[in-house]
C-alpha cells in the first residue's frame, strides 16, 4: 500500500505541475479567453481526473513493473492511466492529448527512480527521488538514502541514466 501511495503522490505532483503551467500559460498569453469561474472549474475537473489516473498508474506501474522501474513499461501504464478515466466518462477524443501526456509522466517517473538509485548522496532531491524509486519496489529501491548501489545490484551500466 505504501508503494502505491508513493507512486500516486509522485504522479499527482507531475500532473498538477503540468496543468498548472498549462493554465498559467493561457492566463498570461490570452487572459480574456477565460470566463469567470473557469479557473475553479478547471482545478476541480483536472484534480479529480489526476486522482483517478494516478490511482490507475500507481497500481499498474507499481505492481506490474517487477523489481525495477522499466521506463517503457511505466510509460505504457502512464498512457493507459491518463486515457482510461476520459474513456470511462465518454470523452474518448481526449485520449489524443492525455495518452501521450501520461506516457511522458510515467516514463519520467521511472527514469527519475532509476537515476535516484545511482546517486551516491543526492541531498534533498535525491531523497525525494528515492521515495519515487521505493514506490516501484525491488531490493535496489530499499537501500537507505546516501548509499550507492552495492556490487550485487550494480548490474550493467545504463548510459541513458546519470
């Protein structure tokens, strides 16, 4: 349950950051296109949508990814998770936008989880990323903060992850 909660929280942070920046861009570039009350409705709709897709992603990516966060698998679960709620409410056309956004979010979180495991210390950001990594499970994700991977879990070098 704690694994799914960590993944859900990480998803919600990315989801909120994306939509907040999107809404801010609209408010700055074309403020007259917003109707009164639209910001509150926007926040209510997308927070519920983010929660629903985050639950789907946390369960799918957390339990189906095995011992380590596979970037492609997490991206696939991200696309499914972002598209599923809009399909269920009868808006399948929205999957064109939300599916790729979910794939990017899922892949990003898996990439960050891998990067966190390879950080020797990392400070505050490393500790936060390690929490995301622990959400995926596996022995490598359970190491204490500040300890690099041991010889048994080092594995082959991954040139795409810092």
